[in-house]
């Protein structure tokens, strides 16, 4: 009986959480993305640095390569300060930028929520996103070090900026063949038609991957903030698994929940929908099961009348 | 080493390899997103991918139409 009541309550909680997160993402959009990029512009003004106010000021590809190739990095620069803030916040709070501020990732998530689930694919059932995203991240770092140039045209960030700039100023920039592919993959295949709507975040985004590497280390320490789980309180309703945009939660054979710090963005959507407060966000131990439990098998289809 | 770890390592290495190899080609290195620069016809690639996605979704919904049995 409580099931019927709780379901609508869960949906309400989910919507409230989405609304709260939406406000954060609007703030993030104004702070980091062109045409506003208030954080980047403000910092550049304070540091007397001449650079355009867009997301590239906070992209860490070049500073990271400069560091790895021995060129060094100017700490007191927009990129230097942004990189430090990004990694320190990920270590102490989880991927805060992804979970609260990145409007590019949020855009496809919210878009995908407009479509019914039956039209969407849960790619994480077919391939584990964690090695893929870390693999792309490795290439992202190694490429420029060995003198290869990876095309920024495929970046979801860049595309989001073109998209919003186009919407606001009518200036879409160069919309060529790669932009068509990026738009199609980022927005349609891995956005609209993907469960959670964060296929780009899950499989390709180097900024997200870097934060998750740092978070996975930080989450092992008691003084950092992380998503925590109380097995005893959990009634295995699966609401958290269904609502997780990053597919970072799975249900094990024992019906209890498993979690991965390698793709959780600490958005706290699972915290909001959990009816028994089994999932929380805070300091201390994570409480997730250490020993491996197999995820629940998909029911096998059989022919009618078989 | 566990099978899952090996699969993860192979998947990760493949992703790295494919990304680096694709950027070795002149297309990857020279790509500025300017339409027609590489004459590879990316729009047709996007079209093919679209057909693939919808075929996949169609096949999946057909499969879901069948009776399912619970795992034992
Ligand atoms: S993974 Fe990348 S695109 Fe996704 S929310 Fe994080 S920074 Fe943004
Ligand atoms: S596990 Fe929870 S906090 Fe992490 S991405 Fe999923 S819903 Fe967000
Ligand atoms: S953690 Fe909460 S939402 Fe998730 S299955 Fe358990 S009771 Fe349900």
C-alpha cells in the first residue's frame, strides 16, 4: 500500500531536487560559459590577464600538458587558479563542478528527461563507462605530449557554447562537419536517447574524468564529503538507481545498492529520492559494500507461447 | 588478475589507442570543424549513425514486446 503513496512522493522529491539543481546550473552557466563567463572574466580582470571570457579559460588541457612537458604552469592565472579549484573541490567535495555548475552536462540530462524512458538506451549495460572515459582521458593527456593534436571540435563544452551563443547573439561560430557529428552524438545519441542523458559526461569528458580520479582517492578519506550508504535502512526500492543520471548506481544480486566513485558526480539526486534516507552526502566512511556482488541479470526474453 | 579488471584494461587501452590513432590521421590533426575541409562527408556519417540508433531502438522495443521470464 505504501508503494503507491511513496512513488508519487518520490517523483515529487525528484522534481524538487531537479529544480534546485537547475538553479545551480543557471549560476554555473553565468559563471563559466560564454557569453557571460563572469568567473573567468572577473578573474582575468583581477589578474590583468587578456583573454576571452569563455569556457576555454577553465579548460585544463593545455596547462596540464605544459606541466607534464616541463614547461610549468603559472599558478596565478585564470587557468592555474581554475585548475586548482577544480581538483581541490573534487578531492574534498566530490566532482562539485559537474554535479552543481556544469551547464553543458546538465543541458543534455534535462533534455533527456523530457523523453519517456522506453525510448532511451542504457549504454552502461553494454559497456562499462569507467575504463572508456579513463582511456579517452589518457589519450587526451598523451596526445599533445607526443605531438598529436586532438580536435577540440568534438568537445561537448565547445558545442554547448556555440549553441548558447547562437541562441543569445545569433553567433553560432563555425558550424561545419565536425559540429554536425558532435551535435548528433552529444545531443541526440548520448543526450536525448541515453538513460540519464549524460553519455558525453560518462564516456568522453576529460574534465569529468580528471575530477573523478581525484574524487575516487579523496572518498577513501574520512574528512572528505562523499555519497554514503546505510545498507540496513535500504528497502531496495531501486528509486535511486533509476534516477541517477550517471548510472553510477546498480542493484546487486542481494538487492542492495552498489556505487562507483569513478563516475558519480555527487549531484545528490539519489539522496533526494531515497525514501528511507539510506543514501546521504557527508563526511566519514562511504559504507558501500567492498566485496563484489553480481548486478541483477536482465530478464531473458522468450518467444510468446514458448 | 580478475576477468573484469582485464576487460577494463583492454577497454581503456582500446579507447586510448583509437583516440590517438584517429588523431594521427590528417583529418584528426587538421580538423577545425570547417565543413568540407576533409571531404569525408561527416553529415553522411551522422546520417548512418542515426539510422543505426533507430534500428537499435526498434530492435530493442521489438524484443521487449516478447514475454520475459524472471531470472532464476
Ligand atoms: S563530465 Fe564534463 S560535461 Fe559532464 S558535467 Fe562534468 S565537466 Fe560537464
Ligand atoms: S550516485 Fe547519486 S550523487 Fe552520484 S551521480 Fe548518481 S544520483 Fe548523482
Ligand atoms: S538506497 Fe534508498 S532509494 Fe536506493 S534502493 Fe535503497 S531505499 Fe531505495
